[in-house]
C-alpha cells in the first residue's frame, strides 16, 4: 500500500517535472530527539518575520554563515552553519549549474566529494565527477527543487562521465546529464557502464556515507554484478527518479549534537527489496481505494526549523 501510494507520488512528480528527489527519503525518518524549534521570542529578538517562508529567507543568502560548521536538524528540515563552498573546478571535479549557488556543504561533505572524485577519475572514460546540487550557502529549504539537501550533508552526482573538466560557466548551465534508465527505471540502459557500478560502489563504501539513492533498475543491476563483499550494497537504496544523477547522503558528523540522522536501514543487501520495486514498476499494483488522498505539504516558516537556524540566518 505504501509503495502504491509512492508510485502515485512518483508519477505525479514526473508529470510536473519536479527535481530529482522531491518528496524523497524522509518517510522512514524517526528523529531520535527532535531539535527544539525556534520560539516566537527568539524570532522576535532576531527581527524575523515568521510569516515569510523559510525558503525565501535562506534562498536570499549568498554566502555561508560566519560560524563553526554544524548541520542543524534533519536532511529535509534544517540548516547549515559554517557552510563551505566546493571550488567550482578542481583536479577531479566541476560543479554544475553554478547560477543556483548550491555548491555549498558541510566541510565533511566537501572532503568526501574530493576523495570520491579522485577515485572516479581512475575509471576508464572518466576524469572525475560533475557535481550537482549540494546545499545553499546556509542550507535550509529551497525556492525550487529538493525537499532534502537542507543541512549540507546531501550531494547529487551526475551520471554523465566527467571527461572534460574545462567546462565554462555557460557550458555548465546548458549541458545536461544523461539518463541511465529504461522502462521507467525497471532496468538500466546502454548509458550504464561498469564504471557507474564501480563509482557507486566506491561512493557507498566510504564510511562517511549513510545511504545513496538511485533508481531501482540500477540497484538490481548492481546486485547482479557485485562480486565478493556485498556489504556496500545495503547503502544503495532504490528510489524514484535518480537516473540522471545519484544522491549521496552522508551521516551526521560525529559529535554534531544538533544533527538528526535518518533511521538505520534494515539489515541485508536490500536486493530482494529492489526486485520488488522493479516488479511494481513493471506491473503497477492497483490503487488502494481506501488510501487517504495525499495531503499537500505545508511550506516551512522559521518556527518550524531548529532554533539554531535563527542564528545561522542572522549571522554575518
Ligand atoms: Zn538529491
């Protein structure tokens, strides 16, 4: 039933062409200790109008806050203090869609991107990675696209092999990634290569990573192609979309008290679950007539976010 509901959501998402992982991986979240939300007194003291949507406030900030780096809240409801900018071009990466100014993250995320891109550069046909959205300079909700990516611990990585690392700014606005799926995500297509497998394996094998979202057909393909140790497969999670890019979610940094991890994944490699996703794509279950209509999501205002996000917003 849950999956059928998700299928409807996923379909709706396709129909309105929303970005990547909207509505994504937050259903299973069980916050260990929800952070204290910003109170009216705190908001008033900071001069923040709580009728303004948080996405407008965070979307207006062009630089990181002058604070020690810290994610506050959860992946889909939080903000980022002390965000660091991923350099637009490095030896083994380029940040794409620079006009969005979403190449900011927690320093751990930036370090992760650098080391993963160096591994990707060792794959045939790849000189590194094209990096999609990380977070806004101070994280928080966004004016367009993602629901997650709010605390600087999520990053989208393009499926298109990064061969040319001298792309200009206009190139990076205009070039598109490539889709690696066919049959609505039940299978990979000819753009999917062993290099994708190796890069996703390296991405998931890094201990900083909590989980990775990719379309179901890719997970099933990796389950078939994996040899030897299969532990890394557990972190590869089937999800809607995610065929032009895969989405890496890092765990909360150690000692980050205000950061809320997602609930742990079930044991095992998750391959049977991915097969079920594929079967549901190929033979969609009939809609549940008793399912409640999806409730529209309310947009966050500052009093929905952790109290620390007030100082993240107010900091110089
Ligand atoms: Zn994403």
